[in-house]
């Protein structure tokens, strides 16, 4: 029936689509507000769903600490860098760079966990990086951005910092999963909770200058973008990802979900009517090809 493969493909489609909603909202209310709002909405949704499904929340103190550390590294630091990068880069370019996160995670797992890093995986990383460089260095790939000196470089740096945050978050999460099995929804809720607490003071500080309530009140579309993206990516997407990794091989599921940059090409062309260059297409295909080599062992 290919349930796992279909779930992985739907996950990639939803994540690719939600990135455009997040980008549109970020322009209106800023990266901090978008990140905090979507985490708060996600936490509420998971807190409702977990009891309804009767999922076990039995975790050791060590697992809770590791998952919380994972949330701070990946969701506070990593995702904040990603949303900030959307203020300087087009959605396609930003997401293409962040698609390198699995490669960074693999290197960090090799350093900190002693996991084997096959030669073919190293080749895949180099190929993926080459695809990213091909797109980033193209002058026509940044249409629609505010043209100010250093903005593109700043956006690229922020997107790569996201990969470090995600890589660190994954290492902490693996420490938790190595002790005993944890349900993915429960683990996600535990990761989100400290992220909301940590971001709350900064969010309240930013409210003084950029009041999201007023913006959302007068701009319902911005609010709808955040809600839609949160439900699609953090809630439905996360649930589908759990189905994907349990119903098929993790390597296969990861490979399918790494196709986001290619899916974005279709979204950009047919939904947003963007003009695609040969660099856009070639870079996305090369990057995803490298990810296939990284995952396929």
C-alpha cells in the first residue's frame, strides 16, 4: 500500500507549502512573533491531541532534560535563525540552504556520538553543498528582496546557523531516544514547552515595538498564514512524519522528505508564478541528489 512512502511525500509537500505561509507572515510581524506564535499554537494542539490518543507520557528525568535542550537548540536558536533568514532571502533560497541540515546533523553525530560516516555520505554532502552554492551565487535568484548591501550574505549566514541549531537539537534528541523509546508527538511537545518559555520574554519585549495583536487584528491574512502554516507543518506534518518513519525504512522516508526544494520549484512556478532560472532547477536537483546519497545507505 506504500503508506509510509505516501506519508513522507505528503509531509514534504506540506512543509514546502507552509514555508511560504511563514515567509508571508514574517514580513508582516517579524521572525520572533512568527516563531513564538507557531510554537504556542503547536503546543496547544499537541496538549489536546496527546490525551485524546492516550499516548504514554512516561519519560525519565534524563529524557526530559535532553528533549528540552533539544527544543532550545533546534526550536529557539535554529528556527529563529531560519525565520530571520526569510527577511533577507526568498523562501526558495532560504529553504534550499536549510535543507543541508541533515548533512550537518550527520557530521555532528559523527563527532559527538561516534556514528559511522560512510564515504558515500561525505560525497553526498559535497554535492549538496555544491547545489546550494550554485543557487546562492546566482544574481537572478534573489528577486523580490530588499536590495541593501550585505542582506543576501546575512540571510545565507542565518540560514546556515539554522542547520547548526537543528544539528545540535538532533544530537540532544538522540540522547533521549537512546535511553528508551519515546512517542514522537510526546517528544515534540516536550521540546516545544521550554522553547515557548524561553521565547516568551523576548516576545513580550518585541510587542512593545511591533504589537502582533494590532497587526493580526487589522491583517487577518497574516494571522491566517501563521495558523495555516502551524497546522500544516508542525501538527499534520509532524504526525505524517511519524507515520512515514514507522511504516517504511527511515532512509527511504528521509530521502523522500528531502525533496522539499524540488517541490518548492513547482509551488513557485504554478502557484506564485515565479520565473525559474536554470540555476534554480539545477541547484535544487543537485542538492536533493546529494541528500539521496547521504540517506541511502
